[in-house]
């Protein structure tokens, strides 16, 4: 493809048609109402650069955690000149499917071609109505849904499949690859609020330890969490040990961190809907953020970059 704007014919058949926008390119109603809007953006995700539609999931998760109803999605992209039109068409088809699955619609799309990039780069902005960013308070319990590091584990298993097959049973690797089927937390977040959640935090890049710090920082409070209570899959433990990664700092889309005064009711309601949940700690006065591991205790570190980017990782396929 030539650098610059997409040719009109390519834009119509491989972008607008796939996103159900017609030849006008949509421009539906992203900004019809200025009051009560919530906005969430997502760029390339660790381990999912070859699956850009996951950015829709990430943006929708953030809206749901802030009690917003997702309505519209805007997609901005830059693709290399060597990118085949069939690849662009498939990208747009997958975007459309994920937008629809989240009950939203595409309102705007702009794709440029450049000789300055060697792989497609997409950025998604989701717009929702309503929304209120809530904060935890001292005395509340901390609940985690599902398990941590599900999305990061799936990315590792998918990207390093051949290497992991040589080290682990096929069933373990295959099961780990399927963890990305739990990346969406929209339904879980909405249910959590109905069950009495005071605050919901979408655990994503940087994993559960970053989420704990950021949730406490937002509310200017302390916390105590029990390391052994944080739910983690055995597949995650095995794969992270193999690559010398810390699962508590690994991409955790699919997991929510919830502050609540009604933990028992919350957990029972979530589990009745098939969403496992566990109490991992509580919110405290002051600013101490403490992680306990049996009799040992240490202070939680400030946020770190996601373990996907850890120096020494030797795969480059995404």
C-alpha cells in the first residue's frame, strides 16, 4: 500500500464495510451528548499486539469498573506499507465482532499507511454514559475475582507454544492458552456493584500488585493483603517459574479487585453466576501498603512495568 490515506476502494471494502459503517465512514454519534460521558482508551497490550481487538475488551473493562455503560468505539490505526489488504480486512472484522460482543458500536475510524512502522498499530477509545470512579475506605475487605495473570499466562503460552510443549505436558500449555477467553470483566463488574461493591478496580497491566498500589493511592489509604490468599492458576505458576517472571506483576485482564463491606454476600452472588472470588485482604487507615506471606510481612513496592517486558525475555513474535 502507498503511504498516506487508504485508497477509497480499500477503505470502503476493507474498513467501513467490515465495521458496518457504510461509505460515509460512520461518524455516528460519539459526541452527541457532552454531559455524563466516560472515556477509556487502550493501545497495544503486552502479549496481544497481534490481537488488537483485545484493546476493545480492555477499554470496555475500564468503563465497566467505573460504572459506565459502554456505547461507542473509535479506532485509530497506522499500518505499514507492506501490510496486505486481507490482513487489514481481518483486523477490522475482529474489531467489529468484539465491539458487538460488548454491546457497543463503532462511531469513528481512521487508518493511515506509513513506511515508518513495521507492524500495525491500533489505538481504541471507548465512550460510555454515566460512570463514577469510586474509592475504597478503611475497614472494607478486598476481594479478587477469578485468578491473577490469566491474560499474561495465555499470551506466554500462545507466543512460546513450541518451547513450552517441550517442557510441559501438552494439556497444561493448551489450557493456559485458553485463559484469554476470560479477559472480559464487564458482566462481573456490573454484578459486583449490584451486590454491594463500594469500589471496583480493573486489574490489567502490571498485575495485581500494581492494582493494589493504585487502588490505595487513589483513595489515600493503606492496605494489608495476604499473598497466599491471592488466587493464581497452577499453569501460571509453572510458566512464570520457567521464564523467571513474577505473576503478581503480570498482565491480569480478566481479574477485578473489589473493595466491599459485604464480602460474603458479594462472593456468594458472584460464584452463583460462575465467577470465583476470594477475600485477599482489607483496607486500613494510614498509608502503609503491606503484603503478608505467613509470618513474614513486607511493604508493597511502587508500581513496576508489566513482567512481559522484563529484560531477558527471548521471544519477539508479538
